[in-house]
C-alpha cells in the first residue's frame, strides 16, 4: 500500500481566525517536526490530533469526495456532463481512467490520514508521562482509535464486498502502525475484528472522561463561567466536533448494522437516542422547521459528530450557487420524485431552491451547505459543519434493527420530526425496509450515505431513484491498482 507511510506529521499552531470558539479547528499548518520532538509535550499530541481533523476535511475525502461529489455521483445525485468523469461514476464505469483517478485520490488521502493517526498512537503509550492534564491521555488516545475505526470502516464500505456476499471477498489492509514497508492485507473477518477492537477500546477510554457525558452540547459549545462548563484547557470543549463518546456509540451502531448484528446495532443506536442531560433534556435532538428558519440547513443540533469547515461559505458559492452541483431545472424533479410532493415535509419545503445562473439558465440546488459569510457570522449563526454522524441516522438504524413494532415507532417519530407523520404505517418488515430506504436517500442527500445504504442491502437498480437507464449497478469498486501490494 503505497503513499501512506508517513514518518513525519504536520504540527499545527493555534491561529484564531474570527473568535475564540473552535480555535483548535481554525489553525494553519506551520512546519513539520520529527516525531521524537513533536511528542515531547502534551501540546505536541494536541497539535498532531488537530492536524488529523484538518486532514479529514481534505477535498479528496470528507471535505467533498466522500460527502458531496464522488460518492454522490455513484447514485446520480447531480446533473452531469456527457462523457465526463461524473457521468461515468453514475454508470459504474470503474475501468474509466478518470473514475480510477477519483478513487485513487480517496484511497491515498484516507490512508495518509490513518498514517497520521498511527503516528500518534505509536508514541502515546511510550510517552504517557508527558501528560500532566487529567484525562488528556485518555481523550487523545480514545479519539485516535475512534477516528482510525471511522476511516477504515468507510474504506470497507466503499472498496469492500457487499456484506451479504463476503465469501471469497478480496482482503484489505487495516493499518495500525507507521511503517516503511507496505501494510499487509487481512481477511474480511480479521478486518471486522480490528474495527470492533478499536471502537471498544475507544469507548472504554472515553466513557468516564469525555465532558459530553456530563455536560450538554450547549455547555461544551460555550465553555466558561456562565455556561457551567469551564475547563482549564479548552481542548476539552467543542466535543460535538470531535469523535466523542456518543460518536463512538453511533459508529458502533452503524458498523453493527453493516455486519447484520441488528440487536447490537439497536442497542447502540438507542443509547444515543435516549441519552439525557442532567436536567432531563435530550442530549441530541431531531431537527425541526425552526432550525431551517434560523438558516441551520445542515441541522447541527442533530450532529453527534461533525467536522468544522471554515471555508464552507466559499464552497457553497462555488459548487451550489454557481450551479456546478445541481439537480433538475424545475422544482418537480426533487419535490415530486424525491419527496413525493407531500406539501408538508420540511426538507421538501426548505432545503432546495430554484436559482437563475449568470447565463440565464435555471437549476435546482440544495441549500444544505448554505451558511453565513465569515465576515458576518456570529456564535449563534455559525453552522459550518460537515455532518459525519447525525441523530436522524440513529433513528433509521433503530427503525431497521429493532423488533418490527418498535421499529415502526422509531420511523414514526422520525417522520413526525420531518412533518410527514401522517404517512401510512408500513404493513410488515419488508414494507418497513422499503420506507427506510426512501428516507435514507431523502435525508442524506449530499452527505454520502445513500450509496452505502444501497450497497449494504444490495439494492437492485429498480430501487434507485435517479440511476441512468444505461447503468449496470456494480457495488464492487476495485482497490486502486496503484495501491496494490
């Protein structure tokens, strides 16, 4: 596995761009430093972990390709130009040169980030004595293990087999060390076990020290005397933008569902859905029409884990407002085909708009990533977050993984939050599954989850929404040739 064996890791020094909040996420790369110097202090470990989160926002992965572009083109979410790479992605033309380059970029960047995580984990136990702040060792190590699991799991979901057909499946590497030699591929079962181990170890490290288990999202979002959460080190704040304890439980739910361990998936999803603050209010809540009215189109209240993207305003203007990522030239494409023209669904009413481009043409675009300009943003209007795991997904996991009657109730609760609670109740488990598939493609449009849901269930072409007539659905994306071991 080439291009992933990093011995140096970038150091990121704090640079406050517009306010003290989220300062650990608004830093700029300054230099590179050998590991033996970087990890001599607590600050070195914190800087290295901050660097990992910045790497995760690369346009080759969660900053674009694994959320809004490449992976969304696999399910034809956007109008495309004939014979372009985006069109060939929608045709599942994996032998096309442009398509191969797209997947090589994802593979390479994802494993580079994993290498940075492993650089931290390779030093943290040997240098445990540098940690003087109570809980910081557990926090850094727990987050690193959770991130490693998150990144590897998406590699499995993208490049691995359909989970219902793993016999003879090609093996993949699960990288746990920084090495100058290629990481060996392991079996599907070994990969699954390594994933589970990282998540279990992360859970055990974080469960007793993560501030989000003791304080509300609002408190960790505004550390200080007035909020009641006033840590001596603000690295313990803003936990909703980090792989926190509940993000680990949510990722466990996602992984258990992938491997068809439904009872465990339901248990983990329920743990996040049911968690309460000390005053009895929900830790996380489903979004509502008022969130859209407040211009929080990405529904940050639902984010169990999100990535802060300081450049989201410019990205929205360049990709959506400019008509690069668009779907249809009239409202009917989305309102009727995607949402069923309910007239009540808050997503149908608030998340899309018809715009006129500079050349006079019209197109329909999503407002999901529309945010206030950096020059005008305030703490109350700062919604620049890439959703990585949302509470809505946990409700849909519970709807599928719970016993049928309970599952129906979770779907009803979710639909009520989206103002479509009056829709007919699914008559049986098969009908329930069909409705859940529909909700995945509505709910996670431009978030990269639709393809994974189709693949997990091996959904036939007829169950896709915008698939081209010429497409032959193929979920088995080849591992890039340039990364062959």
